[in-house]
């Protein structure tokens, strides 16, 4: 079940990414609407992070392409904010909350331009919005999981982007933080922003998202929540098909697969 | 003493060049080392340093000349090659980074040692000396070399200053850096090149074996004192400069003592001092804060128990249960309390509370009760569990938490 939209915020065509010879995402074809909160869901290892990284160009697709706001990602980076998985960085790095949030302003400044008063105001405002302003001078090594995530969100807010791409912003945060974060996402949505969020919990997904992308190396479905949130599609995503898919992937890893190149 | 003043007068150009070279390399190594450390690339620095050896020896064998420039070029080539190979192997084979590092180091250093043995039979090798390659030969640094080092030092420090923002964000979160359009590949290339150049310049001074110490020791020392990258850079540079200066001085005072190893020894000593004495992260601080906390708990327990005893709100047996034994530690804490005029010694070796002690004891008891109430209200714990819990927590509650607790009950 794949539903396409006109004037998409994001479009993937034939998108395929291999690690060495093992496919992590395979032939994804979908379009995503603007101004919605979109959940990307699938079991562990189904290629969710890989998909986000290939959208951002961090991973180069082996086949196919992605367009963001109908342009190549390199042309619209200033409109896109990427929030990596929290565990992907070393939180012992010698820096504090404010400095991390300030990094969000670099996307518009580049390597050399100085920060202005406006920049600092934006950073301050972002910290207030995630309720981290009081902790702005805290070393990041002293933060709890939820506080780390909110620091990352403050950095994203500082970017003033139109599309937010977030890898598991709810992972390892408590109920209160989760509530605060979803509140923030809804606030952004009401301002016309598009949010692309990797999420694990099926139960809460129902209340959080307008649109779902179901992933299991291949695309199981993409469309409005009401149409996608069915037992059939969910069990296809999380259920038995996984075993045969991973068997196929292992075989491809051993024998190789001729793929089309651009 | 006389020799020290003689040293600092720099009347001898050799002293001047060696000292200047040591200081400059100390600074350069530490500053470049900071980013190697932050990017968790410490081992690659070590690999590059060891891998420089075949380049050094080949340069000498081919051109039959042991000039600084020849050594430098040889070092740059083999250092660059080794770092390229590590990257290539990790990306194009099943080997993980650690295996690739070990492999490249082994092959390059092994080949270098082989060439060195060859060199020994070579004419004119006596003055080259194996030690010079392995452990450096600072005395061989002449005015021209110092000029080369100086120019490189200025250029590299400028690069670092100009691209600081890029290097910093790259080290912190490479994926994010890429996502906002930073030229991460290019920045990484520049950083690696800086490491290679620094190593190539430094082997003359400390040799291939100890070179990585010059990169990493000042940085590790600096990390103990600060949590800001900029200050870390400054501190590391300071440590590096101090190490360079002291190394040169010590080796001057003790004729025949090589400069390079002394620099490394001084730096290691600085790192050790930082490890022990630095506030917050240092061992002593942590040890003492631990001991102080234990003393505080013991003091409060004694005061509270005496308070309870006075008010007879507690059975004697129950008191004994959480009255620690009459250990040395306990008697010691009692003495502190006497000294603080919180308790008084009575006949038959018993203690009684002073007014001050009584106030404090009652406060602790109050906090204990407060916590029991709070946890009973919110946590649905069994009554008997609540008590053991409160035994610990009462020592942690401060004025602020007390206020919070009161307001939430
Ligand atoms: N750097 C890598 N090298 C090789 N294989 C990788 C690499 N990163 C991921 N993979 C593999 O690719 C597949 C997809 O990984 P990915 O991280 O995209 O999954 P995910 O859906 O984000 O999983 P999770 O829910 O655990 O975060 C997995 O099988 C994983 O083992
Ligand atoms: Mg993931």
C-alpha cells in the first residue's frame, strides 16, 4: 500500500543502499507530504537509520535517488535539520549544552561567519522551548538521556529548518520528556514544518503520526496513518517476512547481486 | 645553578636552536594532539609515527645525506602512505580499524627496522646512529631546521585557528557536520595532514617510538583540568611548551642525556600530576570527596541516634541495629564531633548531645520522617522498606530538597 502525493516534501526513487554486499534498504519508492508528522517504523535492522542517512547524503545510494523539496539535498541543506541517533556521539566530549545548541546556527553561518546577537537569541529561544535553558551551562556528560535528547532538539530548532529528520528522538526518554517532545513536534507542524521521525513504539505511533512509512529493508507501505495502521501491514512489517528477507540478504551478501547503476 | 643561568642566556646557538625547536614542537604536537584525542584517533597518531621509520631510512640510503629536509620528505611520504593504507584497509576489507592499525604499524615498522639493520653496514652510518631514528637526536637540530619548524608551526597553528569551528564540530558529531553541509572529508584530510606533518617534524626531536607521546600526553593532562576545547588547546600548548623547555634544560645540565626522552618524561610527569591533583576529575579529589561523605554520614548517624535515645522514641535494641560497631573510624568521628562541640563525653564513656548537636540531630530525624512520608505517599512501598530507604536518603537531602519535599506532601 503506497500512496503518492503531489508537491512532495521528499521523494525517493529506487533508493537502494548496500553495506559491503548486504542490502540495508532496497528499492524504496515513495513520496511524502508537507506539513505532517511522518513516522518511519520497522524492526531493528530494517534500515531506518540507513534511510535517513541516505536522505542526508551521508551515505551514497548504490542505486536510485532522493529529492527534498524537489531538489538535490545539497541545494536545500539549509532548509533541512538532521537529528542523529543520540547514541551516535560521545557524550563525554568537553562541551556544554549551550555550545551544542549553538551548533545549529552554523548551518546558516558556514565555517567562518561570526555569530550575531540574533543567532544567540535564536539559540536561547530554542533552549527555552525544550526547557533546557536553566541547564545551558551544564556539561553534556552530566545529562540524562531525556536531557541529551532535548539538547539535540534545541540544536535542531536553532537551525530554523522546514524539514526535520529525526532518528529515534523518543528512545530512552521518560514519559514526561516524550510528552514534551511530541508537544514540540506538533507545534512545529502547526507552523507548516514537516517532521520525519523514526519511532519504535507501535502503540503510541497511533497518536503521534499523520503518515506512516513502514520499512523492512523493502518498503512495506507509505501512506496516511488510517490506511497504514492495519494488522495486516503491521504484521507484514514486523512479522514473519523478516526471516525470509534476512535470509535473502545473507545470500546476496555471499553471492552478490547485479544491481543497476545510475 | 651556574649552568642554569648559562642555559638561559642562550649564548650558545646550539642551546638556542635545540630549546626553540623543542618548545615549538612541544606546542605543535600538543595542539594537533588535542583533535587527534577528541576524534578518538590516538592510535592512528602512533601508527603514523612508527610508520615514518622506513621513509627516514630510505631517504638517507637513497640520497646518502642526513639533512633535515630529506628526512622530512621521507617521513611525510611514508607517514602519508600508512595513514592512507589504514583507511583503505578498513573501507575495503573485512578487517576492523584496530586490526588495520596493528597491521600497518607492524609492516611499516618492521620494514623500517630491517632497513636500519642494513644501514648499520652502510658507510657513513656510524654518525647517523640507530638511536637517532628511534629516540630522536635533538642536538642535530640546527638553525635552518628551527626555521623550517617555525614556519610549519605558524602555518599549522593558523590553519587550526581558521578552521577551529569546523574541526570542533567534526570531532563532536561528524554526521551532523555533514548534514549542515560542512566539507567533512576535506576537514578530515586537513587534520590528518597536520598530524602527519607534525610527526614528520617531530621525529627528529623525539624519534619514532616516543613521537605519539608528544601528541597525546599534554592533551590527556589538559583534559583533567578543563571541559572546554579552547582552554584544552591552550593548556595543552602550555604543557607542551613547558615540556620542551624543561627537556632541553635537563639534557643540557646533564651532558649526554638525550632531549627527546626527557621531554616525554616531563610531560608524563605533568600528566601524572594532573591525574592526581586536578580538581573534580583528579584521583585525590574523588578519593577525598568520598571520604568526606562517609564522615558526614557517620556524624549524622551518631547525632541522630543520640537524639533518639534522649527522646526515648526508640527501643535500645533497635538503636543497636543501626548503631555501627565501635570501630576505629567511629571513635575517630566521635572525636571530631566532640571537637565541633556537638557532643560531650560523660562518665562511663557515654556521650550526650550539646544544644548544637541536638538541633542537628533533630533536623536529621525530621528529614528521615519527611522522606518516609513522601515515599509512603508516592511510591507505594511497604512500611518496613521505607525505613531502610530513608536511612540512606536522609543524608542526601539538603535545604532545597527539604523544601521541595515539604511542599509536595
Ligand atoms: N556501518 C555499517 N556496516 C555494515 N552494516 C551496517 C552498517 N550500519 C548498519 N548496517 C546494517 O544494515 C542494516 C540496517 O541498519 P540500520 O541501522 O539502518 O537499521 P535500523 O532500522 O536503524 O535499526 P535500529 O532500529 O536498530 O536502529 C542492519 O542489518 C545493520 O546491521
Ligand atoms: Mg537506527
